[in-house]
C-alpha cells in the first residue's frame, strides 16, 4: 500500500451528496458537468449503451428502431429518465417510466441481467457482462450522450495530502483511458 495512514470512509449510495454541506473530502459524480461551486477533475467519459439479457431479446425481440422501445420494458433508476441518446440521425429523447421503480442503479443492473427489460448502462458497469455474453447490445447505433463524464469533485480551496493522494491515484488509474474502454 502506497499510503497506509489514509483511512477511507466510503458511502456508495446513488443519492446526491452535498460535498460542501456534508464536509466531504471527495465525491465522484457522473454528470455532463460539475457545478461552478465545486472544484472537479474529469476522470473519464461515461459511455452508456442500451443493453438487455439475451433471454429478454429472445422472448421480446430486438427493437428495430428507437420508436420500437415503446413496446418494451425499460429499466432505469429514479432520476435516470429521460434517456438522451445520440445516433446517426442526431439526438433523441426517450422519456417513459421505468418498468420497476427503484432508487438503485445496482438493482437496475441486476434486473437487466435477470432478463426483466432493456436498460441504458455505463460501460464501466456492464462491459464485462457484454464481453461474457450475459448482456447484449440493443440498438447498437444509439448510445447515451457523450457529454456525460465521471468527475472527482471537492469543495474549492486546498485539499489534505490524503485527498490529494487519492485524487492522484484516481487520475492515474484512468489515464490515458479507463480499463472498460480498452
């Protein structure tokens, strides 16, 4: 271990964390941008793809176009709809209720793997499942907006040496590109 004196307290909830109000040393945000009240570093892109379990596609069919998604069970955590997708004909928005209501992205991932429906998932979350055949791409010409990034954010001003070490580690881990992009 490079920094044995650093103690980590990880909160892995999907909910919004008030970095300044909660006096957090560092937070990871997946968003198109970070608020100007925070200092942030873009660690990586968060490329997202439509995917489903092979069994779901076998039972319900592969949608032929984005309009056909209306006949499918879509899965998203609260706050993840509408989906903004980019494709060869430009951008489009899919705004329907999720088939299952949840506040957990992890539950959405597990429901997708179980064959419940189609989800828009980040490659960092599902690349191994796609490579292993547990999930398949749906409408591969469409993808989530490329603007979404993974950011490390903190309150403005200097940070502790421990926070700086963690920032340096995260920036090095995902540079020049994160492992799911290779």
